[in-house]
């Protein structure tokens, strides 16, 4: 099946489901139905299509109220900027805590304590970064250092707009620092790697389409869930390669306080995020190739999907997102210096 067409069908199905819900005969009064907007990053589309349907059933059974959850997806940094610029999100389920922090700093769209409101630092699922290569791995790619070799074409999105791309960049940097012994050596390695990148898409899903549909590149640096979705769709054409070390990616979720208080949707928005931690929510998370953060049952059920590798955290390697952003992704920081030298 055509990869782009596959995801368009999923989105159309979600839209139809939402439309059917809106056509349901309801008692008079707006309180009988509530709508939420979940503003998320690229690779969560399929996860939230199924989760939204499950939550709607749960909420209807609990309260008798119909809920329709609309989805918006794109590069995580661009999505955060869209909320700051007025996109009417009830919840933000972005790729990294730094993008949600931006909502607190630029207009107090979320309260500064947002990460303390839900378990596991408001991260109901986590992931990591792996590689997708052409079937048979013709370039012999085994680890990060292979991505910087001459003649290897690497597909990865733009760290200025994509949260996934920032995880990719930092995973490569820390690998090189550990292997080569210094930040200076890591900087040189990452510069060589990005010298092999022919195009920077704005988001992770765009890079997936560039690799799978447009047939560009020898290797895609990808979210783990994107890699396995590709394997499911193109199993005979691609292989997944797990590097020796990678970063523990912890996407975070938050209620957009300014919007839910204005719209009167706080109660359902908060329950929506809490339901990600339920057994059903955690099972759906594992089903869609994310690593369940809290449910031991779901972790055990899906453990075979998630290979073991050495994982480090953003706090361990970079002192947290604030320091990582300043050193690597702010205007004029290391990424701008590296990439403008091409």
C-alpha cells in the first residue's frame, strides 16, 4: 500500500468517526457534547486515532457526555509555536518537554508546574531513536559512526522545527562524545553526519515519507515507533537497525491551561490525559510501538517489540532541555554553526 495513502486513509477514518459522533441525536444543551483539540507531533497520528476512540467510549460511559477529540500534527517545535500564536489546543502532547516549557514561557499557556501534575514527569510513554535502512542493509550500517562515512545519505528532519530531530541530533552527539572523548570531537562527528543529509524536512513524518515514499537516502534516523510502522508497511523493503547506544526520549503531555479555562473544558481535558495512564491507554500505547511508561502488564505484553540497548537521558548527558536548547538549538548555537558550514 502507498505509504502516504495509508496515513491519509487513517486520517479520513478519524474524520468520519468524528463526523458520525457529531451527527448523534443529543439532548438540547451544549453540555451534552464537548470537543477537544489535541495538538501533537508527527508520529503520534495513529496512536491518537485509536486512543481518542477509546477515551470517547470511556467518557460516555462515565458521564453520559459525548466527546469528540480532533487532532493536529506537525513538527513539535512548529506545533508549540502554533499554540503560542493562537491555535486553540486543549491539550499539548509534544515530542519533548522543552517545547511544552516554551508554552509556559511565552504567554503562560501552561502553568510552570505542568510537569509535576501527572505521573512519570507527565510522560505516559517513552521511545528511543533507531535506524531504518534499505532491505539487506546494502551500506552495512550498524551504528552511529556509519552515518558519518562518505557516500552514506542520511534522512533526518530539521532540529529547528522537529522535536524528533532534536532527539536524533543529541543521540548522535552523545554517542560520539562517549566514543571519541570530547565535545569538540562530537561536534566534528555531528558536522560530518549532517554533511550527509541531503534535505531537512520540518517534521519526523515528513522525513519518513521522504525515505519510504520518495525513496531518498540510505538510512532514516527515526523514532522507534516510526521504524516499526515502516517495518509493518514495507517489511520486504526496509530493515530496522538498533544502534549500540541511544537516547531515552520522553514525550510529555500537558493541559493548555489558558484555553481550557476559557472554553470550560478543563475537567475532560485533564481526564483525557490521565486516561493515557490507564491500563487501556497503556495497552494502546504499546500496540502503536511506544514504550508504556507505567503499566507493568503492558510492558510485559509488548516487551518483545522493544530491543534492549544502552539508553541515556537528556538530564544525564546534557543537563536537561534548557541547557541542551541553549547549547545546540538556539539561534547561532551549535546546530546553526554546523549546518551553515555545509
